[in-house]
């Protein structure tokens, strides 16, 4: 089981070399990450976009493009469609967003002819390496589903479990996070959490251990759980934090990113292949980590 991103990168290098298709590749941080991914044996890339600008940025980075396939398409929307088509046709294993707005990129991902639809719910899984923890922490959904109902939460949970297993967590411990650790009918998220736990008990949710509701402190800290007399198989040991809605998850994601010395990566799953949707504000390291996570998910299918 990988407990750090260095271990994630090393785990990827042991597997088959995967290929990422980059949509609108004329983006300096993305090309920097793709360059490092190739140099470190994590993934190869097909660069789809404005070839002239791609070459200009590559020169600036000292990036040798001789080992990359470049498909010239100056129109961003068409470039995104082409990048996705390379994956759906089997010429690449995963797709990554470059210099294109998220809405147009996702339209390509969901395109009925060449897209990556599976009929499953798409959701975002973020993975954090936080110095004080002895394991990677998975968090969902900070980017895609706004106010998921119980059915959506089951799908989001299963998507996150698939990512955790790809990283090597054999039986992920899932904490449905709420403001409190008791069921309160006036707080719907606590009711959902208790139902998810019972569904897990009865085998309706498999391959993981679900126990909740749990507040954030007693999901992650054994000391806090013991102090509050909160017991159970997940208390203080959670691998996956299932947040109740996008507001809570997004605040949590950005708090960890900007106020701690954590490392992170993330991807969209529920598609036929992993989708890497990084923000312009994300660091080069985050983009590289995201490529590595996507490569592990591909290898686990």
C-alpha cells in the first residue's frame, strides 16, 4: 500500500507505461508535468493543440518533443474532442485537461459519440499526503457533484473506493463526514451516513468498511475518537472522507492545500478512463501526482 506520493510514483513505475492524451496542450504547467512524467517513466503523452505554441513553450522549458506525438488543432473545442477520442478509441489510456475551460473540456468527455460515458455517476476523488498522518487520505467530492442524494453518495463512495484500491488500500475505511457523530433527523447528512453504514453491513456496499456519521476530528484522530468515546472500525482510522456536499468538500480541499504542507493529486472517475481535471492554480507537483494516480487506476481495471 502506497502511503506517500513518492511511493505512488514508484508503484506506477513498476507497471506498464501508460499514455495520457492532453487536451489543448499549450499550457506551461501541464507541459512541465507531462515532461516530468515521461522522464520519470510514469506516462507518455499525446499533445493535442496549437503545435506552434506547444513548441514555443517546450523550447522555454528545455523540453525535447521528439518523443511526443503532437496533433495540431488550434480550435480548443475540437482539440478537446480529439483528445477524448484518442482515449475512447484506445490510442491513449487517460485524458488530461490543458488550456481549456472546464465546461468545454467536460462536454468533450461526455460527448455521446466519442466521449467516456459509462452510465455511472462521475465524481472527483482527491488524494492528500498530510505530514502528520501515516497514510494517504482520500476525499470526495470537492469538484463535481453539488448536493448528492443517498443514491449519488453510494456511487461517489464506490468511485473513491476504486481509487483507494488502485493505490493499494485493500479494505478502505470510509467515514461519511458530518458535523456530529450521532444521527439527528434534522441533519439529513447524518441520516444518509447511518444508511450508508447499514448498507455496508448488509453487503449492499462492498469492498470497504463504512461507519458513520463521524465528525471530522473523530474520523481522522484516534485521540479525538477516544476522548469522545466514539468507537468503531473507522473511528480515528479513516482512509476515505465522504463529505456531505461540494461546499464542505471544496472548503476542506482548499484548506488542506493552502494552510498545510500537504501534497495532493486528484482525478474524475466513473468514466471509462480516468479524467485529469487540474486547476490552473494547482502546482506542477499536483499535476504530476494526478497523472500517476490516473495511471494506477488504469492499471487496476
